[in-house]
C-alpha cells in the first residue's frame, strides 16, 4: 500500500498544481456578442482565449484532462474501476457532482 501511495502522490500533486494555475480565471467579455460573457471552453468563439489542453495520466485507467481558457475550465477525470467497491465509489462521486450544481 505504501508503494501505491508513492506513485499516487506525484500524480495528485501534478493535478493540484495544474488546477491552481488554470483556475486563475478572469472576466472576459464576448468579442462576438456585446454585453455577454460566454464560457470560452464551451463556445470556443475566440481561439485566442483558449489555452492548450493538458492531460495528466497515472496510467491508461487513471487520468485527468484539463481544458483551460481565460474565463472557464473543463475538467474530465477518468478513475480506475477494477472492482465492485471502486465502481460504487465512482458512482457516488459522480452522483455528488450531478447534484452539486
């Protein structure tokens, strides 16, 4: 279990540092529609406001894909689900995010 924690710590630290950097968001009014602020990650109306996507992977089954822009961030997480306990935990985790909004 200690060896697993030794490989997990750098992975989680890399995600933490990256999120600290990309979550420095700014107000960015739309350059297409007056008086509108649109999340650039979703609408992709201004290519200069989009930043390079980042993938941080521990292995093929555990990775984090981060799509930053000036005024929004999209985060996709793939979590290993190798047994029934991990599958149940992932469902609870996903359910939390579905209801947290």
